[in-house]
C-alpha cells in the first residue's frame, strides 16, 4: 500500500489530522489498534477551547458540536470558606470554552472520515514505524497472519501515551520529562441533572473534587483518590457520599445521585517527550505529552499540535516549503510546556498532597486566596483556561 501520510492512532489527534489533510487532497492511511466501538467507549475530556472548536469546523466536523455543545463563560472554585466564580469571559477579554465530550467529538470525526471514504483501518496489530531517517519511510502492521507494508512520505505518531511511535525514536535522541502525582481521579458518569450549570472545582481537606457535565441530563463527577484504590473499592453509594463531603453544604444538598453508567480511575501524571519529531516521524497529542486533567488541557494541547502539523504539511505539499516541518517540534513544545505549567499549577493548588508539611498547606491556601482576590491573577488563569493562542 502507498500513501502520503501514514497516521498511527485513531483517537481525536489522528482522526482530526487525517480529515484536515484529506480535505486538502493529501492522501492518508490511519491505523488504529482498537475497534471503533472500543475507542468510543472511553470517557475522557469534556472541555474544549475555541482554537479546537475552530479546527473542528475547518475539518467540517463542527456542526453537532455547535448545536449540542454548551458555551461556558465561567467556572466555580469551592473551598473551605465557600464558593467563588471566575468569570472566564470577562477576565479573558471575551473568550469562553465549549463543553462537548471527547466521545461525541470522536464520533463526529469517525463519521466524517467514513463519509469521505477515508482509509481508516481498525484492529491492526504489531504496528512498526520503519526507516524514519530515510527519504522513504514505511509502516508495517499485522492483519491476522499477513504482514502489510505502507510506504509513505511521512509518519505521524498519534497513538497516545502507550503507543509505539515515541518508542521508535532512539533512546540517545529522546529526552523524557515526567512527574507522577501521588493520587488519581475516580470518575463517574451518570444520567442525572448536573448539580451546577457551570463546572465546580473543589479544594477540600478530604481531597479534590470536580463537578462537570456532558449535557443537562448527563453529569460527570470526579474525586481525588489514593493511587492504591481500585474501582471495585468504590460502590456508587460510597462515591456519592464522599463527593457530598467535599462540596459546600448547599451544593451537596442539591446533588442528584443515580446509578453510574461508567466508573474509572485515572492516575495523574505530567509527561513531555522531546523532540516531537525524528526524521520523517512526527509525534502529536498524548504520544508526546500528558497533563493531569485538572486544567482541562490534554485534548486541547493535542489540537494545537495538529494545527501546527497540518499547516506544516500544507506548506510542504502545496508550496514545497519545509520550514514548518523542520520547526514543528520546537513550536509545538513551546505551547506544550505552557499547558504543563498551567496544569501543574491548578493541580498543586487544588489537591490534597499527603506528604505536605503545614508550611506547604499554608502556601497552598494562600495561592488560592491570592487568585480569588486579584484581578491580575484571575486574568492569568482565564487566559490559560480558555486556551493560549496557537
Ligand atoms: P488518544 O485519545 O489516547 O488516542 C490514541 C489512539 O491510538 C491508539 N493506539 C494505537 N493504534 C495503532 N497502533 C498502536 N500501536 C497503538 N497504540 C495506541 C489507541 O487505541 C487510541 O485510540 O490520544 P490523542 O488522540 O492524542 O488524544 C488525547 C486525548 O485523548 C487526551 O489528551 C484527553 O482525553 C485528556 N483529557 C482532557 N483533555 C482536555 O483537553 N480537556 C479535558 O477536560 C480532559 N479531561 C482527559 C480528561 C483525560 C482523562 N483521562 C482518562 C486520562 C479527563 C480524563 C479523566
Ligand atoms: C470532564 O468533564 O471530564 C473534565 C472537565 C474539566 C477538567 C477535567 C475533566 O478539568
């Protein structure tokens, strides 16, 4: 098989890039290890920044997002003295975010790829990116007993944190930066009316909690849990009881509970791999970087990678200009590190750290009090939360 760009990974990063390139007449083959149903069963991000939404529209995939997604102009921060609202719209100078689930967004991208008859191959095994530094790289995968080879101009590694692409970069070239947090998030999806029309991030002495949503009839809640906990340790009743304890009394009193339709634990981790390109391989999204979900930056950082890579590839194929491809890693990493900083800051400010000494706790409370009392601090937070420009 032959194509111009072979994309490994059919999550939002890979799908969005293949759709954008296909619309410009650039041929792609996309390889996904799982079935479409499996990919669509993963419950992940819920908050999209405007840059992402714009890219979805450019990919002709924004119609349902614009119809069903909710525009949010603020978030609440709950703490031991009550609850404050950060007016994102005011402090960011008129911007906002869109609440639209990653599952739905991925479904829209799959539907768009199918409509254009995009070449998306599921259930591939043993994917191997090869000859990355030659002018003729290729990818092989196994389909049953058969090994299939795809010759291409470029390979894009959009295969998430556990994918094969990053691992194909030689160890003496790749630098990895990692910080693992001593807790995870237990998330519950339930068909209940959300407790608040806007997200509530709650700092509590029992641990962090987040009240989010997918729609006005579908709620998404998270609580900070020790890393040793497993989903089996948490019945629905135990989850709701703990969540209530971490919310202000009036919010807890109006929380509508119900059976969970999904329950999972995600460990919290910060991770960056540098460089994000090697020869003719380009990494995008979670394959190159991970953030703890507190700042809602993960999927949004994937979107800026795709934006840079898409434009770099357009310059190559339409103008014969390779400056964008050469500068991709540096440009993408500059924004990635800002998302790392913001996610680390939100995570550090709002979670309970078991090893904190009393001095740390005092500083942590002061950080939050400073944010809530300073317009300049709120501006900085809002600017980052709605998304820095691409
Ligand atoms: P994905 O979504 O992991 O997709 C990678 C795909 O590659 C496939 N794959 C392979 N395919 C072929 N061959 C192989 N060898 C392969 N190995 C893997 C996988 O099956 C998969 O389909 O990466 P992508 O596309 O870069 O997208 C990144 C986002 O999924 C991620 O950053 C976000 O979900 C992070 N995130 C959030 N981001 C936000 O911007 N806003 C949020 O509100 C937000 N909330 C969250 C989140 C992530 C969470 N979890 C579970 C980690 C909340 C949570 C709880
Ligand atoms: C979510 O709705 O899943 C969500 C929202 C905001 C975050 C993280 C996750 O910061």
